[in-house]
C-alpha cells in the first residue's frame, strides 16, 4: 500500500493558508506534516486544527524532523530559489507556486540543479492549465477540429492591487499567467513581447501605469493580445477568445445565474482569484500528489517556469522601451522533452 505524501507547506500567508486547508480537507493521498513560516506564531496557528502537524520557523527544521516526504512552496517569489535548492538536495517531490524564481538566470540555476538529479521533481503552480475552460480549449487546439489556431485575445482584470504592487508586477505577477497558458494552448515557445501604454486609470496608485496592452507572438506566428487591468474595480475577470480557421471559442465568461427582477437583470462577477480558480487549484494539487506518488510530476515543469521567467524579463524591458523585445531562451535540455501538454495540464 502506497503511503500518503507527508507535505511541508513553506509559507503560511494567503496562498499557503489556502493550500494548507486544501491538503487537509480535499486532497487524497497527502496530508500536512509541517508548516514553515518565519513568523512561527502564524505557522502554529495554521496547524492548530491539523492533528500531528508541526510548526517550524525554517525548512531545515522541518526536514530534520524526518516526517516530511514532499514540499509545497508558497512563499514570495524572491525566496523560491533557496527553498527549491534545499528541497532538490533532498530529492523529494516539489510543488512551487509561480514564479519558479523571479528572473531567468536564477530559474536556469534551478533547471540545472534538477537536471543533475536525472528526473523531474518540480511542478510549477500555473493553475490555469487545470481550469476546465482552458483544458477544453487546449483540447480543441490539439484536435484540429476547428482548423489552425490563429489568434488569442485575453483579458485579465483585477478589482484592485495590494500596497506595493509595482508597474513591473503587472507583468511578473499577472501577465505571467498568460505567458504560461499561451505556451500551454499553442504548444510553442513565445518569441517576442511588446507592451503599449495608453490612457491610464485614475484608480491606479502612484508609479503604476494601468491598464496596459501586451502584444505577444509565438514561434509559428500565433498573435496574442492581452489587456492587463489590475484596478478595474468591478471584480476579478479572466477570459480568453480564440480565433481558429473555422470558428471562434470563448472561455471564462461570467458564470452563475442571470437574474431578472424589478425591471433589471444581471449576475455576479467573482471577487478574486480564489473563487475564479478554486476548482482548478484543487485539480492542480491532486494532479501533483497523484504524480508524486508515481515519482513523476503532474503539470508544468521547471523548464516551463524558466521559459515564463524569460518572457517576463522581455515584457518588463518592453514596458520601458515600448519596443518589440525578443524572448531569449537557453537550449531546452532533453530531460524536459518536447511540447506534449496532456489533459488536465500534465506535461
């Protein structure tokens, strides 16, 4: 009988707390063994309702306990490199929330470290690959049922941004998801990025130009435009329209009932990413657990994390210059194979 994964969750903030609850209540084949947070009181609060789970201030302490067989990294991105290298040294399954690391150079170090193990241990948390709409759209692309995919039109809107959300973070923390899902849908690398800055909303904080229009091209010439609008006020909305040779497909439209009452009609827009992609997160983590029990990964790889980091670097450069900027990638190692995205996002 295969034993459950004993997971250490590193980071007990907004995303970490969500994953702790997910692992404890909805995921099969895994359990929370430890929670690590530099704020030990926050870690203790996170495990208070989980029998047998321990709180630690450092990952090293969690590993030394001998009770950890997998790790989920949910710290801010600038802390990922150290956490990933530490976990790779122990050769255990890793689920790392996006980004893999904040820049292409450090992401490449992670790719090189994983190659030395000779097998893929890292799954990167790009949850959109597990959203039912994106899975179905990816299936249509690969089936050829509607002919070739020609263009994608993406809209990514947040109601507002937290304090300290910089102009660069529109690319690094938001459009990063589009970069990955474009690669997932097309099965190609992105070759160039351009960012256009037009009229800005008065709702954006000082130093942040919002919204922005991001123009992207893939290796075969698929054109993509992204409206990134992170102070849209009305709610959280992520949609994609795909133009094929023989049809148009839309995903991500507002769900739920449309109510007609007292001379008005309308529905609701999801307030945040947790509601919009909650089911996708569940599928993502379950896919990781199931694959980890087979000594595999169940989703985006370290290469995918590296490639999106390179796209983000090109995007930030394009923000500043207004020019079309090429995405520069190192040669893809044989460990990561060719693009063959499967149902549910595994690759």
